[in-house]
């Protein structure tokens, strides 16, 4: 494909067998074999905390977000992203089964996903892209860690 | 140039704080001359340096201000409330001028204050006719000035120095220009000119020193000359022997002594008596007055960023030390072990040192608290005395900075709602003047700050009614007095029937509690109707590194601050299941019990050799059940982040030597969660 300004670079990763893509501009690092410490009294979609360059970051259980059960724990990867939540820059880790290639494609290549039968909140996704005959689900980073959820997290001490 | 200017502004603001402290003291001890002299000196210093950095308005204002205090210290003007009020106004304006980018913005304010100052001087000053025949109740000084050869490179005009000294009193001087030809002088590469000054003056030694501010210490000497010690001229002549003999011909020591005596005779008619300088009075702490000895410590100012970086480096060092300790444990190599032990000791000392650097005495926020008390009492027409104890108690810099706002609010409350109007106090058999007492002291690993007043106290009944009205509690709820008092900390609660302009708006008691909480502290309140109220704030001394006990339950590591730990025991022969939040017997008492596994839903079973750790907070104790105790760990506290803000039972996390993370338990909160009787369920 020719390089043009509309092309955005994405990091692809897998949750079980499902392929996802996330805009690299949000990605700080991919941690491998990192130990995630569980934190009590937190909702299911928070896996725990991890040590990222000396800083404590929350790790979101991405599987839970998409209603998946983590298949195998052979490759334990955490993708560390920096996102803007409620006006503040936050570093957040997300779990993945493994990371794959870095690809580029256009905004216009992204097709919407039908709501029916999704089983999860499709707002988490911008849409889907066809790459090499496979469908890749494109993450909507800002929605995944939306303001509401972080607030719920903050109030979830009783759960 | 800009950085020097910034440094000057920082120095100047510090001087102004010193000034404010002096003014507060002066108000209590109006006849204490030494304070007036202090103020004069402070203003004099400020005036000089302000001019250098182009702060003309500051220089001008300070000059006028200094004149007033000059009159006061010479007995021409007496201190009164009006002058002190004016002085505070001047201090405030000076602060504004120093921070302003454009001085001219304050032209009108300056003119107004100058006007008041002049008026003040006219009204109060007595007859000035004696000026011409000024008698000096004076000191005599002998000053030797021998500047280095680069004096002109330093843009110092010796003549102006002479003029300045002359302005201090009555001066006679001898200038030795030496009889060494210029050629020789150049070869010597020394300045061969020197002065002998004979001065009779009212000023004290430090003012004379100020004249020589731009000279190096070894270029001048100032001696107090006492008539009765005239024979003792020898010591200082001998000290400067090489000056005299090198640079003047025919030097004869006895002749010199005569010359000195004779010159002093010349100025002695102006000396009425020689007075010993008054020692600075220390106020007696036994009478619970404000403890205020001007602390003479040598110190340097360090930028916070540098300190923060130092702290970070120390934290990393502590972490790496932990890693090395771990490796040593595994390898068990003798030589390594002893080296690691030494390194541990050193790192500990280093850590303690750096933490200590960040500690500053709480006194630094007292000035503002006192000033607020003063002005608030004035505007409310209440008579209030502010007493402080333990102002030298030290806290981490960050904690102190964040404390000021909540403490101001608490004191505002005491003054506004607590202390009654003088008439009411008298009617109740209380002294007219109310007292607000500020205490700071250490207790265990915490700092306690108490604010007490002998005012009206808080009525628990009023709180109950208000809380019912605001639907915070049910009419049938049984709450103890302490529980009721603590309702004050609920957001939106305010018992004042009118929101006064001063308190009760925005910064509520709930905000105070939140800030204290964020500093990992606690706040407690006690009150008796008619007697007064006491609020206690408890804070950790430092924020960053604490000694902890590392324990494990399931796969999760927990850290318990050693300061809170009382004992560790094995739990034997007691049923373990279903015990969470129940009670166990300890030390002939029943204390509440938490099993971390059950409390936090951790997988697995409680083993029969599980350990119990008894933690305490003052008198209150609870027992914690864990799987294993792994040892001690110096925890560098890392915040968990906003996401976990509401998990108040954790005060953060720490990175262990093996890279794993451990959760730090907030023992006070855990113990606190048992406070209400409702949480006790006996087996």
C-alpha cells in the first residue's frame, strides 16, 4: 500500500484466538512475563497491579471486557498504554494472550460491527478491518477506559 | 541576572516573614527595645538589597518604614496598636510588590500607606529640637579597614564607605596611604592603603558590619572600644602589626597607642555613657507564652526539585539493596554477606538522613495562623489569645505545605464558632479573653497536632437534630457523643445558622478530613458544651519510606508497618473457619480478628500453622491472620493511583527485592473499621 497521511499504525494482539488492533500512539511498552499482583475488593475487570518502570499501574482484564475466558496462560503479556481518562493522563496495563505484527491501514478501511450477537459493549471497538483475509477488531482506546468505568472502579471498594 | 533576582525575592520574602514574627512579638512586648532594633535592622537590609535589584518602590517604602522604627528605637516615638497595624499593612504591601511584575500597579496603595506613615510620624513624635545636641548613649568602636587590591574592580568606592560610617555617629579617621612609591606597590601586588576608624555611635555592631557588606571578612575588623580598656590597645595593634610596620615609616607601638587614645578623646565628649547592648530576651515557656527564640542556625536554601530527585535516588538505592540482599541470601557467600550487611547499615543511615532533610519545623506555618487569628479576632470584636507549643516539631515538607489550609480552617472555626464574644464569656464566668491553643508533639511514629479552644463547645444534640434534618441519620439511630461529633466531617454538613463570610464556605470540614486522609493522617474531635473544643490531627512523620513486616496470604504479599505491630504469634488449637471479624482472646482481653484470606477473598485455606499479628493504634488492638511471615522489608511507598483511590485499607504498594509487588496495609484504617460496636460479633 502506498504511504499516505490517513494511514495509522497499529499494534495487533490476540485475546485467545481473536485478533485485535490498537493505535500505537497510545502504546508505551509491551511487558512480557510480568507478575500481576491481585488487589482485593476490586471488580473483575481489574486484574491487579503491575510494576512498570518503577511505577505502579493498574492492569485491566481485557478478556473480561469482551466476555472471554482466558484460554491459556502460556504467553502472559501486558500492553502498557497511556490514555486520557477524565482529563488526566493515566498509564494503564491491558492483558493479552500475545502480541503480533505492527500494521498500518486507513481510517476508511474500518467497517462498523453489527451490534447483535456481540456479547459485549461494542463501543469498545471502532470497528473491524480486513487484513490478510482475517478480521481484526480495532480498539477504541478512549471508550475502553471510559470515565464512567474509572469512577465505578473508584467506588467499588465494597464489591 | 534573573536567577539572582529570584534569589533576592526569596530572601526578601523570608525577611518579611521574620518581620511579621517580630511584629507579633512586639505586640505582646511593646517595651522590648531589642525587637524594635531587630525590625529596624531587617528593614535596613531589605532596603539596601532592594535598591540593587531595581525594586525602587520597595526601597522607597522600606526607607520610610525604617525611619519610623528609627524614631521608635531612639525613644522619639512610642509603639502603639496603630503603628503595629500599619506595620502589618506595610509588610503585606511589600509582599505584593515583590511578587508583582510591575510595581507601578500599586502606586496608589503605596501613596496611601506613605501618607499614613507620615501622618503617624507627625502625630506621635515629640519635640525634635534636641537633634542638634544629640547625645549619644553610645558605644565606641575601633575599625581597621584594609581592602584587597581588587577593591576598585569590585566597584567599591572607599569614600562612600567612609561617608556611611560617618552617618552612623561621630567619626574620626586616619587614612594611611603609605609611603611606598607606586612602582613598589605594583610589585607587591598589594593594596597599601588602609584606614583606622574611631566611631562613637548609637548603632550596634551589626549595623556597622552592614556597612562593610561588600568587603571580605579578612579585609576589616571591628573592635568595641572601652575607655577602661584603653591600655589594652596593644592586642589589636599587634594583630595589625604588619599593616602598620609595612606601610608606614617609623612605626612605634607606644606612640600608636597614644595616638589611638588621643583620637578617642576627641570623640568622647559626645559619649554620655557606654551602655552594654541589651541581650535578646527569651520568653519564659513556663507561662505558656509563645516560644520565640530567633533560631540561629546556619542553613542554606535548597530547591525542592533537588530534594525530590535525591529522594528518588534514595528510594532506588533501597530497592537495589533489597535485591542484593536477596541474592546474598540465596548464594550465602561469607564475604558477600558481611559486605551486604555493611551496605544495609549505610543505606539505612543514608535513607534516614535524606528523609530528615525534608523535615522542617511546623513553626513555618504558625506565622500565618497567628496573623489570621489576630485579624479575625479584630474583625469579630472578640478577644483572643493564641498560644503555641511545640513549634519546633518537624514534619515532612510536603505534609506541612498541605497542612496549612486545613489548619487555617480549623482555627477559623474555633474563632468564629467556638470562642464567644467578650460579654457572653463574662456572663458565663469565663475570662474575657478566649484562648486558642496550638500544640504539636510526637507520639510513637506520628506527629500530633492539636487545636484547642476554651469556647462554647459543640452541642451533640444540635448535631443530631441537624443530621436528622439532612437525613444523614435516623431518629432511632443510637450514636455515641463521639459518633455525633464526627458527623461534622460529612460533606454538606454545617451547624452554623448563618454561613459567615469567614468560615463555612467551600472549605468544609469534609475537605479538611479529606486532605488529612490523603496525607495518610487521621482527625479526631472532642468537645464539651460550655468548656471548649479540641481537635487532634495525627500524621505520619514521613511520606515515603517505612519499615514493614512482609507477610503472605495465598499468592498475595502484604506489608504491615512495623510501628503498628505489637506481637506475632502462632494460632494454635483454635477453630479458624468463620472467624473473620469475630473476636479472639489476647492478653486477657477479647480483641477483634481479621483473617486476610476471608476479608479479601483470597483463594485457599487457612493453614493450621497460620500466624497472627497483633497490631495496635494507641489503645485499640486487632489481630490479623496471615499464612506466613516472610521477614522485614524497607518499603518505598508507591501510590496505587487514582483507580484504587477508594481502597482506604491500603496505603500504597511497594516493590520487593524479587521484583514482586506487595500491598501496604493501612493499619489505622483497618482498626478504625472496627470502631462502632456494631462490628463486633461474638462467637
